[in-house]
């Protein structure tokens, strides 16, 4: 892969208002934290609207945003930047985090626990009241402007060892907890996102609840709003509801034949 | 002996009399009647009754056929369950009607052939085949957790669904399976749509001719529930309709009842409405016949369960509220005023299913999260009462109802201190599954050390397992080889000096320079900390203990090679007041002679209170830095301790402890030699997180290999 691409930042202004249905007081909390230059931790199960929320906030606060999808090979230098040798010369290239600090953007580190542990070295000083980014290789301490905001996301539901957030990290953040929305809100989201009619939407919501009842009794996680939206889209496109729930939801949740059968039958009982 | 034969004799006399009564002279005149009678006397009383009934109906059909049936009957019962026998007889009678005596007798005489066909047809669906599915399905539908049990009738007491041990109503297995599902669903609907609200139950019990009314109430509820299901679960509704009996007479009565009970079909109709309507059906003698999936009702069974549960849950609820307040107080230290007020508000009420209601809870006006167990409790209370009564909202420290377990074990409060050995005492919560909440700081645990023993044991083990050790080392070295530093990378964490110097040289001499100047580690960097938790309960005495110690020796050799951080602790204890873990090797410690002597000195102690050990060792493990953290238990059986920590309680607490450490990011794994472990380990550790080793001596061979698989 050419070097330029690995460090290209995805910084952009969110031009159009993203559709976001507030679940609690998260919009106010985020705004308040932003105004007070506090970093923010979005906590919650997969597919409950965290990414959508941050896009919405970026739009609302009129700040450009940089998203970094963290993976297990992501190091501190990937975030900060590094010297590259180009045609016999060394060139410094900012990483996405440095870039965000420079421009006063919102930097969103998605699934931050996936990243290597050494990333915390750069995150920590940015997150206390110093708000500085040490760029070791440049010998520079960069002071974050007031508009800069760091947000990270974290899913506490994963049981994997690789995905725990250290206390020393989490205690620096204002934590906003996301849960699946209540039935009415979830219905609104599904209607809006998948364009199914109300009656079908209600059934999809009901089905979602049933799968969540099975959490801990065979399923690690119930269907997320995202999966429900996906199923809605398939149905809207002419796929039979039971087939849509099987493909978009059941098989996305589990491989266990017993659970697949149960989820399939639950779907059959509603549609 | 004499008594026995006398008893047998009496039995035979009775059987002969009954047989005569059921089939008249003809059967009794059979030449081998004595043998037959004694064979019949061997059958269970139910089968005997069943046989006599068949005789009665056959005696009205044909005498020859009857005789041949009686001759074959003992054999038939030895080959088939009574349902099969029934079908065999029915088959013969149909044959008699259509083709005459000869063909019918042929069927009876070829009973073996029939029995084989019957079992081959496999049309039956057994409880065991259906139960896993039903459990999942009903859980998905919602509401409090329901148990499943076998009974001759289908009914529910609101805690369990009782279902027959098999269904063979239909000639297709799938349909019988569906019948199971629908029968269970119908009973679930009773618990979900408030058939057994406490007010309803009390009212039924107060009336005089309870059984009469109950039968009618059941039919009316069928009508109401059916309408609810049609609204909420249309797919299921269609499946119910497909299962209805075709019989026209019954259908007519149902239609009549339905039109007279139209108001039960409207949204919002309650079980009390059904009960009120019963009076309007007082004159009806003929009841609509129950469909195959519609169960019976046993109001007394419900009452027993209900009254106990309501009382228990009230106290649980009140003490959960108290906990909430305590938590709040501990946060806002100093300002301990008792006047904190908890309020509950219904914010979402769905038609019908009371378990689906959503609440908002506030403490002194501030909205708070309702903890999960309280949420479940609220749901369950709503299912019983349909509301949360005022007096439930009064927080209450401790009901007399709870803490039965504590009474047994908390008597020796001073016991801990009196042990002589001082040292820090750690306190841990224990999960009480019956109350669905923690017993706070219930367990006291100490860290003890193991007396040193001679270290020859280690050397002997190394010699004994020389061969296997070699191959262990070879495979582990191969693992290490995978993780080399990669040089000359396009990017990476470090500078590759060699490459830089090369490229500098290129630069100076005017050649094209390389951009591959970095080093990086391969993805699979080994960054693992593992905690071994060794079962030192009394039951490990002998072989198991030896095998455990030998396994540890081999493991240590392998781990030293890999460089993984590891610690070894034993655990045991007696009651919640004396939980103990034994230090064998701590994380920072080297694999020294001292450690070897400790391994050698591991000896069986007392019981297996597993939950607290997991919590403590998990806690220690969490204090070390590592990307991957493993807690591996070597054990010989299920969690069990003196004084109530056994069976479900022990398993649930252990499971809960494991969930807690999983949440903290630790991978638990269990290696056991208990052959029954399949019953409980998957539930505690998860489907893939355990290994059962069927023979003790194999343990040392297997453990290192399991560890390799786990960490690569
Ligand atoms: N509150 C909401 N408002 C609008 N849409 C939502 C909301 N919650 C969920 N969605 C829908 O669910 C989808 C998934 O949400 P999103 O991608 O934000 O999840 P996430 O929490 O970031 O998940 P992950 O942790 O897997 O990244 C969205 O594309 C959107 O369709
Ligand atoms: Mg996301």
C-alpha cells in the first residue's frame, strides 16, 4: 500500500444534517462537555448509533471531524504522524490526531480498545487539563485549541480480552452511555432509515426485543438497531420478512443451530 | 419370600377377575390363560387398566379377535408404549370393519412386525427433542424465566410449564413438534397476558364449585388469549388455526361461545372479565372441546407458587430499593439523611403483556438507571399483580424471609480471626441466585502460602515425562519463531539501522535510495499473562493431586520458554468465612527452587468454593499488564462447599464470578477431569472454554497442549 494512503486523514465537514434520534440527554451532555473542553467516551453495544451521534454532533457544532477506526495494529505513530523518506529526503507527515489538533476538529477514535496499548501515551496528556499532544519525533508539545475535541468509543459488552479499557484511560473521559432506544424511538429510526410502513416497523421492533430477551440465554447480544434497520431495508426491497430477519439478523447474531432455530421461529410468530 | 409369592398369587387372582370382567368368558377359556394372566400381572397398573379397556371394546367387536388380542397383548406391551398398542388395536378394528376377521387377526398376530413399523415411523416428538427449542423460544417471547417439566397433563403453575413426555397426535413428526411449541406458547400466554394475576386466583379459589367454573374459565381464557395472540403474534395465530381440530360439532360450540364472549376479544380485556363472564355460561352443560394445544388449569398449584413468590419478591424489591439508597448515600458521604425518596413511574405500557412495561425510577426527584435485576423483578411483579402497590415502595433493610443461607454459615463470626495466622482479609460479594442479587462482602478470603516440600518431585517429573517434554518444547519454540521482528518495512515503530545506513550509502554514491527503513513486530506479538488456579479440594486426594502437580511442572518449563507471564495459585476453603488461596508462584516471581518446592508441596485441603477464588485471582490477574489475560482452572469437579454452596447455588455463583471477570477482560478456561462436567461446564464457562480430560494420567500430557492451542 502506498504510504500516502495510510496516513491520509478522513477529515471532513458534515454538510448535511445527519438523521439522529436523541435517546436521552446525550446531545446536551456532549455540548456541555465540548464547551468545557472535556474529552468524551461513548459507551455502548454495537450498532446503537454512536457513530451516527458523533456525526450529528460534528454537524451541530459546525466542526470538521476526523474518524479513525482503530484496529489492533494501530500504533501511536499512526495517530501522531511520522517522518517518511521520499526521494532521499525526510518529510514529516501529520497523523490524523495531530491533524485534528492543528485544525481544531473533532477527533473520533472508534473502538479505541482495539488499538495498541501505546496509543494511550498520546491520548492521556490530551485528555487532562493540559490538553497537549507531545510529538516526540518533532520535539514539540502541541497545545490543543479550544475547538478541538477528542471522542472515543468503547463497547463494554465484548468479552474478549483484547477489548478492555484501562481505568487510567477511562477515568479521563465524560462517559455517555448508549443503550438500545425504547420501542417508540426505535420505531421512528427504523421507519426513517428503511422506509418500511408503520405496521411492519412495529413488528420489526417487537422482533428486536425478542432477540434481546435471549441475550445471556444463548445469544451474546441481541439484535442492534443497525440490524433491525438492515432487515427493514431488505423487506422494503421486496424480500419476505422471515427471510430478511434470518439473513440480516439471525445469522448476523449467531452460528448456533439451536439459537438460529429459535430466532427463526420467533420471527415466524410475528410476521 | 413367602409374602412375595402370596402377593403374586393375589395379583394373579385379581388380574384374572378383571380380565373376566372386561372380556367375558371367552378369554378366560383360552388354553394358556394361566401363563397369560401371570404375564399380565407383571405389567404396570396403568398398562393393565389400559389392556382391560381394550378388551372391553374388543368384546363388543368380535370374540375371536378379542382372544387373539389377549394372547398377544403381553408381548405387545413389551414391544410398544401404550400409545403404540392403542394404534395397533385401532388398526386391527379398522381392518375388521373393512376386510373382515382374517385380516384383522393377522394384524394382531403379527405384532412384532407392527411394533417395528411403529417405531420406524418416528412420528412421535419427545419432550427431550423439543425442550431446548421451547426454552429458547419462550425466553424470546418474553417475561419471567419459565422452567420446563414433564407431566401427564399440560398446564402451568406460572413458574414452570408442564408438558407431556411426548406428542404423537399427528402422523408427521414436524407437526408433533409444532404441537409442542404451540402448547408451550399457549401456557406462556397465560403467564404473559395475566390469566394468573393474584386477584384472579384469589377470586377463583373463593367460589364454591371451583372445578366447574375453572373449566369454563379456561375456555373463556382460551378465547381471550387467542385474540391477544392474533393481535400481537399474527404468525403464531395462523399456526394455531392450522392446528385446530376439524371436528364440526366442537367448532359449532366454540363459535357459539366466541360470539357470546365477544368482549373478551377486544383489546384490553382482562382475565377478570373472563371470570365474570363464567356466570353467564352457568347453564351450559356441554363445553367446547379443548384443542390439542390447550392445556388444563390447576389453580391450587398456581396459588402455592404465586403466594410464595409474591411475598419473596416484595421483600427482594424493598431491599433492592434500600440498596439503591445505600449506594447513593455512600456516594454523597456525610449527608446521610434517611428521607431519600424513591419514586416509580410507568412510562410505557403495552397492551397486554405486563412484563413489557417500562418504568422510570427517580431518587429524590433525580432520574436514575434501574439496575438489571430490579428491572427483572419489576417485570415479574407486574406479571403477578399488574401494578406495583404503594407499600412496595418502602425500602426495607432486611426481610425475615431472606438469608436462610447466612444463618447456617454466619454463626462462627469470630472464626476468621482465631486462626492465628494474620494477614490481609479480602472480602468479596457472592451471587445468590435464589434472590438474584449479591450477598455483599459475604466471603472472607486470605492468601496463605504452601509449606515447602522436597524439590526432587520436580526432577522426577522431568525425567518421567522426558519424551513429551521434548515435543512440548519443540512446538513452543516454533510459536516463538513466528514472532520475529520484521526488518526493512515501509513503515513501522522503529528505525531499521542497517537499512538506513545502506540507504545513506546509496544517497552518497548517487544511487536510488530505498524507502524501506522501518522495523515492526508481526501482528501476533506475545503479550500474555496467565493465572493458573489449582483445585486443592479434598476430593483431589491421590492421583488427581499428583497429576495436577506433574502438569504444573511441565507447564512451567513450557512457559519459561515462551516468556509468558504467569502465576499459580491453589484454592480451597470451608464456608464463606474461610476461603483460602495458596500462593505457589506470583506474577513477578521467578521459577525458582522455592516455587518448585511449593508445587511439590501442594496437598488437598477442604472444599471447592469457586466463585470467591475466581474473583480474587481475577482481581490479581487484572493488576498485571498484558494484552491477553487468561485464567485457567484445573479442577476435578463442580463447585461445592460446606453449608449451602452446592448444586444450582454454587454453579450460579461461579458462573456469575466468571461473567464478572470476563467483563473485566479476562478469558476464563477450565480443564477438568470430571466426566459429568458436560452438564454444567458449558453453562458456566461457555461452550468452547473448557476441556474434559477423561483419564487422570493423561492430564500432564494434555495441559501444555491445551495451553498452546489457547494462546496461538
Ligand atoms: N439514535 C439513532 N438515530 C438515528 N439512527 C440510528 C440511531 N441509532 C441507531 N441508528 C441506526 O443504526 C445504524 C448503526 O448505528 P451506528 O453505526 O452509529 O452504530 P455504532 O454505535 O457506531 O456501532 P459500532 O459500535 O458497531 O460502530 C445507523 O446507521 C442508523 O441507521
Ligand atoms: Mg460505529
